[in-house]
């Protein structure tokens, strides 16, 4: 949990400024920890079917965005096919330099 220490000032204006700074810092810390998000989610009971429906809706929208990107790419580059370059180091199964090059016709 986020913990903020407020300095004490004799001047009331400085004290108000310090409180404002501490509140901003606390808000940032709570956002980073996602404490408020979790509290909002748990504020009301949600049926499992409702959660499942939301997840399916999110997946559907994600797939739609991917499809649109793929179609835009195909429209831009046509039917150009790509293949992965052979691995230069057979001992390393996941090379960092796995560039994609056009397939020869």
C-alpha cells in the first residue's frame, strides 16, 4: 500500500502546498499499484457470465483490429510473400537477428 509522509510547516500556505503535493503523489502511487481499479471492480458483484461476455467482446474487437491491419498491409504491399532467413547460428534456437526477407520468385 502506498505510504506518504507529510512534512509539518508553521506557515499555513506552505502546509497547504505540501498537502497538495502529497495528495498528487498518493494518487500516482495508487494508480501505479492499481488499487483504485481493483476497488472499483470489486465494488459490485458481477456474474461470471457477464465477465465472460466482456472478455469475448474484447477478444473479438482485438481480432477485428488485427484483421484490419492485415488487410491494410496486404493492400499496401500486395501479395508479396515473406520467409524467415535461415538461422545463422544453429546452436541458438531464438536468434535476435531473425530478419524477414522477400521470398525469391
